[in-house]
């Protein structure tokens, strides 16, 4: 999948260094979670399970977002969580690439590709992540309420897009 400025592609094991950087930046810890991915081997296992196996088993999953030079700058994808009846969209970008419209561009492209395949798509965001709330509203999502979906008992805002 391509947009004007981005290449949205399947993840590969060779993306492990990028995934290590993405998942271990302060904003990822703060607004998403500490995924416990601290080594290249753990990053490869995460890529295999989440990016590669997810697509093979469910027909959807996360993608690597790269700029036109091929440099990985973020991820966007659909996830199926046990606590949600429909897939939810998620995105994360290296901090130096935030605030430039890349997340919107990638998420809008992903939603257009999967349009009509699900009755609804959800999104979840940390209560304090106002930039994600703004982006989700711009993408046509409406805040539905709050729910605890993780083991850490943190309430998240649940958004729905019909």
C-alpha cells in the first residue's frame, strides 16, 4: 500500500532493530505499554507473532510504515483483542516523525483498504493521549466510553467507527 509520502508494507524479521527502537521509546511506554521487547531476538519473535502470523491467521494485522526512502518510521494496523468484538486500529511512530501527518495518512489508507470488511472498527487510546483522540476524531471515530482492557487496570478510551 502506498500513499503520497509513505509505503505501508508487511513486517519482516529484518525490521527487528526498528521495532526495538519504536517499542522502547518513552511515548510508547507512556501511552501504549511496555511490551517487554528488549533484545533483537525478542523483537524478531514479536514481528513473527504479531506482524507475520497475525496476517496469516486473521487476514489482517499491523504493517510497517516507511517513508519513500524506505526508512521505517512507524507502524499502523488492525488488531483483534479478546476484550473487543471488532478489530481495532492502532498506530505508533518514532517520536521524531510525530506531528507531521504521517499517522493520519497511514491510518486513513489502512481504513480505506479495509472499508466494508467489518461492521465497525474500534480504536483504544490512553485517557491522556489527546493527540491520538484528535487523530481518531479526524478519522471518523467517536468516543464511546472507557474500558479496562489490560492487566494493569488502566482505563482506556474506546472509540468506534461505523
